[in-house]
């Protein structure tokens, strides 16, 4: 990453590349919703059902990234791997996070993009998330930092669960045993100790909300998330001074990895450790 520069092509920054791709995705998704394109088409490459809007939004985002970046190797939820023989960049894409929310008409969904110079999460050099219901965009790169709609992140410096609002993925309540832990009991303990608990079923956006001061942590305590569900958001959180921990699998997974993960994302190390202390 030593040769990375935020200005790389025709004066364009990676933030601007991601911004443009997220806007193209937003236009495509809005058009799909307006025309009722919500039916299930097939299973995506990562195994989940793909709706019409998933496929069309992904197509718009990928087209924008390829136009701007040229030699880019893309891994996306619906299409899978889109190879490049000599990639200059790698991109991990979640075209629509919260697809079921869209299908049911619930206004909580996002698109997320991470761009890297290598194939691992730690190789990230730029990332972005768009909240489709508000148009709010969370952007960042390795050199210039993170912005929330052109402003600075507003991370709450709360260090105690007793004062925290925590997004808790309820999929963990379906598993009593996983890798010698009990995700159900761990989740219940957390819910009882946190001041407030919420769940909106779009991990990338829930984590991004931490950057806006709207929450203190996000937790999924069982292995139910794909890497693209949280990679862009935890990268932005890390660059903003927050912390995260991946549960299950590799600590520094490859973008090619098709495993499922849990994740804890928090405003501070002390809050993360308090959540871990409830593990059972």
C-alpha cells in the first residue's frame, strides 16, 4: 500500500469513485422500487435469494466501478467473482444490504463498497456506505480519513453497556451452541445489560450509524454474516477511532472467503471487552 495515492485517475479520488458508484446504485434501487421490481429471480452466488432489485442495483454499482477503476477484481454478493487478469484494485460489494426490508417495504437498507490494494480485509484503502432511505453517505480512505455527508464522524465516547444503545442481530437467538459458545445466552445477557437494544437487519448500515453517534455498538454473536455485510463499515469505524472483532474464521479474512462470521463493532475497546465478558 506504500504506493497508494488518493488521487489516482484523472484527478479522481477513491472516495469519489465510491461516491459515484453508490449514487448509481441508489438510482437503480429507487427505480426498481418505483416499478415494483421486487420478486425473487434466483439464488445469488453466495447462496441467498436474489431479488430483481438486488441484481439491477449490483449491475449499476459494478458498471460504475469498472468504468472508473479499469483493472479491478470485484467480489459481489449476487454475481460472485468478476475476475481481472492484472488487477490494480480489488472491490468487495454488497449491492443491497437489507434486501428483505426492501421486499417488505421497510425503509432500512444500504449499499456498501470496500476497495483494497490486496485480497485481505486489512488491505482496505477506501470504503463507503449509503443509507438508501435518507441518501446519507459514509465515506473514507486510508489517507484522508472518514466523512459523514462531508462532515466529521460523531462517535459517542461511551464506555459502558449500561449507558449504550446496541444493535443486536437476533439471528444469534437461533443458536444454542456454536464453537463451544452459546450465542443465544450471550445475546440475552447482552440485551439485559445494555441500556437500549435495537435490530434493523442491515449490518452495514447499523455499524455505519455508530459513526453518526446514533449507536454505541453492533453485535452479531453467531456466524451468520458474510464478509461484505460488514467489511466496509468496520473499516470506516476503525479509521474513525472505533474498534471491531470478527467472531469465527480468520481474523483477517480474504475477500474471496465464503465463510460466515459474527462481529462486534464498538466505539471503544472497553465497550468491546465488556461485551466479550458476557460470553458463555
